[in-house]
């Protein structure tokens, strides 16, 4: 059987007379034709018209290829639920025939015009929005059902679901991709997002600030979505083909930012948004510095990609460029008289310290001292926007300030993550758009926004200590110091990967550990994988007293050698780190320190 789209078909306007993914839908049931999809339907009295034959809008030689959606379709569920948090979804309304007239819904102008013939149910499914609270104006006896599916998502990345913006802002995507991939199997979603980016990439390498869209030129910390998402997908999934597919696009984008740099230098590099939304009344740091951070960050990622792909000429070229940029960054923004960068704000210090080989070793300690002192002077609070906040927590944990990172994440006073969820005004159920949301008024900013969600990756990468690579899993939980162990004494983390489930849990100084200053660490390594399990000293100067797996001693200082038969154990004499190499399986390690 062959079915053709030709001029033997007829058509007419349907009941959906207007739809917009952002502005809503208008449904007119008077235009319905019952059973029009059934065999034998005949409606000779209505105005059916002959179609026109038009050329395809897709020219494969000019505009790319028309492809099928490579994601599972969205299906409606059947459960009736009450929601107490912000959700996104579609609306369905049921009306009796006597309820004639026009029905609309606020600024999202969903509506319907009902003919007085019979009861009717209609879906407003050509748009999406989110709600935390709904107000219904109408007769009593109206029933509202929420149809639920485990995942309800539009095929476009969006900053938020509930207001008229709802755009695929690239800065938000870059900041949240690591956190998202730790929590969800989002490879197809982000590959689709990358395709949206490269589809509109200009011949000079420029990409827009959101996709789909044509908002040029890019702020470097928004355009970074192209290299950042490419690299994070490779890091989480180990698929070299992702790098192969997007490498030339990443390089073209980096060269575009480089052309701007060549004409202006780092001190005048183009910016649009900077370190967006620091907490009032704190000012925003130098936006040229923030843009320079984005540029150096992306050059560094391009070097990493070129090394994986064996592009030695590019590795050499961009390594030389990065060294030059690092020296210029320090020369341009460092204030030697004050031992800090630029305006002295937290964000400037964080972004400089987060870049590899930018802050010279002879001043690195002073810059950290200034940063830590400023955080302390502000009552152990940040003054950072979305760009610097994303770098802050890993930076502190990796450089001997893990206690401070734990204190910041545990804070419940303004400005902090905890304040979002514990404040006297309105307690959040999802992340806010700004630190100051309750002060900004009920109709101002979003109560469901992902751009501060970067910290979610730190929970996995540093609290649980999970780092993924193509050949080895690293498990290195960061521990609070002995005096701050009340901040974090237990962790329980599970991560689903392509290999299987990784499980990490630890307990400090409890009844099932050996003695005080000890840790019990349980790990599960999935089949066909190897792991490196790293134990950090529990306090400054601590040395490992004994290391066991189950009841078996696998390391002892008496001989300072591996006494087990199965495990390879290494001790770093400079740092006192203990490292155990294991294969797949379940393990219970006990380590004690003195």
C-alpha cells in the first residue's frame, strides 16, 4: 500500500485556531468535525479546500538534513496528583455544554470557545508552562486532574518553565550540564542542544546567546556552552565520537573569541552579562575579567580535546596561546600593592584561581588569603553571581578549604542556598533565579531556575568524591576536619552509569568504625571497570594507622608495604594520601589515622 501526499487530499481549518509555545493556545470546538479521522467520513457541507503543492523547506545541500527526533516521545500518564512544588506541563479542561463562552488563562493566553452541543474535553497541548500555584475562576464543581509522567520535557532546553522567557540560554546550560549529567541520563537532550548551537553557528565561528535564536554577539560565558557541553558529555560518557563530531565547531568558536581578543586584548574583551546576579547590595565584578575567564576556560578545554583526539599541532598551538593568555591575565588584572585581582571582589579572585597556571605560586597564597578573609568578613557568605559561584565550591575543596565550602553550603542566612529553603518569607521547593528572590517581590524573578544549580555537581564530585573517566573511576571523598566534622559525618551516594551502579557511602567515628579519627567507607564498583579509592588524612599531619577491607589488613605502617594479596595499596609520603586500586565488586574499607 502506498500513501501519497498529493492534491487528491483536502483540508480545512481545525479547532486549534492559534498556538504559541510561549503565549498559549486558542481552541474553538465549533470548528471540530467529529470522526473526521475515520474511514468513510463524508462532510460535503463544510468548506474543505484543495491543498497547494509547495517545495520542501529543507534543502539538504544548503540547510542540512531533516532528521527524526532521537528522543522518547512524551506520553500522558493517568494518575491524579496534587502538586506542592513548581512543575511544568500541559492543561486539559472539561466543560459542560451550558458553560458557553470564552475561557482564558492569565498572560499565558490558553483559551477555548465552546459550542452548546455536548460536554467536551480538550487538551491545550501546543505550549508548555510551569506552576507552583494555580487560581481557577469559574463555577463550582470543576475538577482538575494533573496527568503525570516520570519525565515531561519539551525538546528544548529552557532556563525556567513558568514565565514568557523560557529560552534556551546557553549560559544556564553550560553552568548546569555537569550537575544534570550526574543526576540524569541526558546525553540525547544535550546532543540535541549542541546540534541547535552548531545549526546557527555563523561562518566566523560565532554562536548566539540562546538557541534556537540569533542573539549575537555571544558573551564568552554564554558561548562557552558549545565547548563545555561537548567536554562534559565526553567526560561522563567516554564517547570519543562526541569530540570528533563537534571539535571543528569548538575550534571555530574559540577562534572567533580570539579574533575579538586580537583587536581588544583581555582588558577590553567583549561582554554582555558578566558574573550575573550577585546578591544585592554587592556589586558585580569587572566584566572584562569575567569574559577573559570564559575565553581562557574554553582554550583550556580545546587543548584537552585536541590531546584526546591526537591533534598534536593544535595541542601545541593552543598550549602556547594559553600560556600567553595566562601571563596577560595576571599582568592585566592583578594588583600587586593589594595582593588581589582587579576590584578585590570575591568573584575576581575565584575566577583567577580557578584557571590553571594563571596565578603565580608566589602570590597564590596571598590571593587565597584575601578571598577567605572577604568571605569571613561577610559573615561566611558569598558575594558572587552565577559564573563565580560555579567555580567557588570545587576551588575551596581542592585547595585545603573544604571546611569553608561546607560552612557555606550549610548556611541558612542571606545570601545562601540554605536561605532559599529556610527564610521567613517563602521557602523554596526549587532553586531561585536570584539570591534575593523573596526581597524582589512575588511577580519579579523566577522561583524555578537552574542557573545557580552548578553546586549540584560538587555534591557528587567532592562530597562523594566521584570522578569519571574513560579508563578509571576515582573515588575520593573530601572530609571535614576533626573540628568541623559535625558539618558532614556521613555520605550516601548512588550514581547510575553506562557500566552500572556506583555506590559510595562513608561514616566517621561511629560505632561501626574502629576508633576515633577513623572512617568506614563502602563502595560498589560496576562490572568491567576499575577504580582508584583515595583516603585523605582526617586532620592536618595525620598518618594512616591501619587500613582494612572487611576484616583483612591490607596495609600497615609496621612494614609500610601492601600486606594484602588482592589489593594494590599506595601511600604518598608527602601528602599521607592512601590509594587502593580495585576492580569491580563491593568493598568495605576501614581506615584509622593518628
